[in-house]
């Protein structure tokens, strides 16, 4: 093989390897993903993982999510950070 043929072969092999290694990410089997205007959610079984987009109001984003999914009751556990917060207790 000539020098140019080896270079072309190397480029083709690198392209094939890159295609195999860098596949687009997709959710794991059994996980469904939804996206709203201010949130992205993943469902696994009866549980949801909700990610609120930056600079979105937390209460309105959660309200939008539960309305979109038709959720009428549940509990919320959270971890993360906010820029400012007002806490109210009933």
C-alpha cells in the first residue's frame, strides 16, 4: 500500500471508531423523558426526577409540571440551589 492509501485507511478507521464510541445519549430502558417550557422530567416507575431550568420560578415550574402530567397528589423532595427564596409555612 502506498502512503496515501494508509492515510485514507486511518481516517476511515478513526471515523468508524468515533461513530461507535460517540453515540448520541438516550435514556436508559424504562425511563421516559418529558420537557416543558421551564422544566425537564424523567419518569422511572411511579417516580419523577424534575429539573427546573435556570432563572425559572420554582413554584410555577412545579405547577406547570404537575398539570402537564396530570398529577393530583404526591410529595416533593429536593436538592439544589436558588438565587433567592421566600419560605412560607401553613
